């Protein structure tokens, strides 16, 4: 069997003057005897002495992950805009960081902003800054993220949650490289490489009139898709070992072995929360482990039995299924007289709220839960 590989992203974000970090492939040893063993050694599962923190590592050997990383390295040297798509918790920010760290802008700032975490009324100020007196509470001039990222990279996460008015201002910066601070009249020029990310289908938002088509095409110059963890099962074991070692070190514990049964259960789990969910599960497992063997609460990972035909389901399940069927029938057109909202007899905003509440998203033309 050929050797597996792990992609390790090494960097020191606090030392911009250091030599540029790099993505390298490191051969992982394969011990055929361990396949039948009941215990897996944490120490021997990751080759070499390379250390990387959870916020600065990409670990995996799957073709899907390597493809995403190869694309990141391909686009890094040029100045094109990058659009990263993937479910929540898949590591989109790490891919963005890899693009920046391998670009000519590596010695300049990497600024990040989650558009969904800031109210729309404040997002403009966060992006473009404001002048003193621009609004109540603006007691001094504040520079926005575009100015802070000058000559560097700006990572806008969840860009699909930005309202239409702000989208127009973002488009102007991308096209002309200039903007005005909120409440100001002076034009500010900036040189920023934009890397955007979203878990939403922007093409669907465009068709529903909720995202500007010109901005979508401007963002979608170089798309990168980050696979969910369920599509890269071969990466789960290396990730488990990496997180066990990381959290054991943080908690001053000596956990050197993981039961094979635990590894198998974790590989078979669907991980709807992706790497974030796995990371939190391993942290909890390390806390619960008093000795040198990982004690993982595997009962938490047992799959929920699927209801048999004719078996009653919860009201939430029934609502999710009904919305999904309607969306499939309308080809995911939400607005308009023939859209899903009209068929369901609700407002468009109400339907979007219910979709977010139920974790409904369109991936590969299928209605799936993203919870």
C-alpha cells in the first residue's frame, strides 16, 4: 500500500518578518500490524516532530482536500479574487490563510471579518471605517478593514449574508480600489486582495434577487470548494490523532493511545458540524480521559435511527421535508409568483428564516441539512 500523506500548514502569524511559511507533504509511516491492533499510538500516527496549532494547520491526505490545497497554491502567487465555498466548520479560513501565506503579500496584514457576525448597520463602518461624528457614538475617526488590510489580504467570511446596498459599495472597491469612509467625503485608495467565503449558494441568491449578479461574477473569479468531513473519511484518523496530541499538551496530560474501536466509530460518523465538531468532541474526550488511553464518549456519536415508512416523525422533520420537496419542485427559486415562498403561502423572508432554523441548504442540487 502506498504511503499516506499529510498536508501541514506551518506559519507564525505573530512574526511577519519570518521566512514565508509553506505547505509541504510529509510522508506518514504505515504500520500494517496496527490495522489489526485494538490500540492506535498517538505518537506514531503523525510522522516527524512538526507542530502546528489547531488554528494554523491543515491535516489530511484525501484527494478532495489535496485538490483544494493545490488550487490555493495555484492562485496564491497572482492577485485574483478567490471565492471559497464549503459547509460550516470545514476550514475555509485555513484555505484563505494558505492563499495569503503563499502570496507576494505574505509580509503584509491578513485581516478577517465575518459578515454574518456583525449587524448590517455596523458592517459598513467595519469595512470602510468612519469619520468623527458620522453617527451617534462616533467620537473619533476609525479605519476600516480595507484600510487595515492595505497591501495585504482581506478575508470576508459569509459574504452571502451582506445586504444589497453594501454589496454595491463592495463591488466599487473591487473594481476601482477606492471608497469613502462613512460620513466622509475624501476618497481613500487601497490595494487589497479579497478572499471571500460562504456556505450559501450564491448562484441561488442571485436568481432570487438577493445577491448582485455583477458582484457574484466579480467574486467568483477563482472558486475553491472545501469538502465536508464526511467526504474525506481517510482524514478523520490523522485529525483525531492531531487533536488528541494538541489538547493533551494543553491540559498537561499524557494520552498516547486511542482504541481502534473509537477510531472506527469516529470514521463512520457523519460529522454534520465537520472539523469543528470533531475538534470539540476530541477536546471533550481528552477532558474525560484520566489515563494514557483516550476515553471517547462514543454513545454521543451513534447514528439516529431513520424512521421507517409510516412511522410518525417530529413536526420539525415534517416541516423540513415539506420545504425541501417544495424547493426541489421550484428548482430552488424562492421568490416570485412561482417560487417556493408563494407555494408555501409565506413571505420570502419567513421562508429563509425557517430554512436557516432547520439547517436547509442546497449542495450539489440536493436538499440537505447543514446543522
